[in-house]
């Protein structure tokens, strides 16, 4: 697919993500002709550029896409999977390291490991069989659980604000 074959900028974006075409991606993102480029556009299956980057393991485009205002928790039409679910569906033992890298990238960008798909599965639920017990499987489970715990703690707010200045209504501390 070239720039001149009639494809819309969003179709070209999906193509760049599918083919890991960094040059096309950067051209689209920086082009003044596309000031309203929708980085959360979907294909006919409801897959966003982020879903496609993960599915096709587009290691060059993915980090740059995550720098854009992309919604990391959008669900696709079919199974209701988020990009994190898509990453967890990588089952081939030869690709465990790639799966973990993808998961790490998504979690770093704020993906929520508690989001469930249409089958009521969290991303961690998709790790099956021997993949669950492998070293890389244990590593990705730890990443997901840590992120879930961090998200839960962050949503509750600070328990104690140690940096807060004492008010005049409070008794002095031992440090005063």
C-alpha cells in the first residue's frame, strides 16, 4: 500500500502498524495534512492500531504509537479483547519473550490488567497450560499482578501524605 493508492490516513496507519513500517508511521503522525489523525481508529473487526501492533508484533512502531494519545484499553469487536488480551494470546513458547515485552510496554503505558473481555476473562486468564508454569509465564503473571496491585492502590489515593505541612490545628510532632 502506498501513499497514493487512495487509502485514507487511518487505513495507512493501520497498514503501518500491521507491517511495522516506521517511516510511514512517522510520516502520518507528523504530517500537517493529517492534523486530526485518529490513532484509535478501527478496522472492520474493531481492531485499533494498538491491537494490530501487538498482534503483528510491530516492535518498531509500537513504542512510538504508545507516545500518542492512544486508548490502551479499547476492546475489539470479536472477543472484546484489549491489546493486553491480544498479547497474552501469544502461546508459542518461542515467542514468550516477545509476549512479555509487549505486555511490559502496554502496562508501562497504563493498560489495565483487570479489564475483562466478552468471555469475562482478564488477560492473565489467557495464560494456559505449560506457559503458566514456564519461567517467562511466571514473569508475565508477576508483571500483571504487580500492575493490578499498583492500579488498585493508586485508585484509593494516598493513605498518608507524609509531605504535607502540619496545620495549626494539629498537635506538634516529636520532630518539632
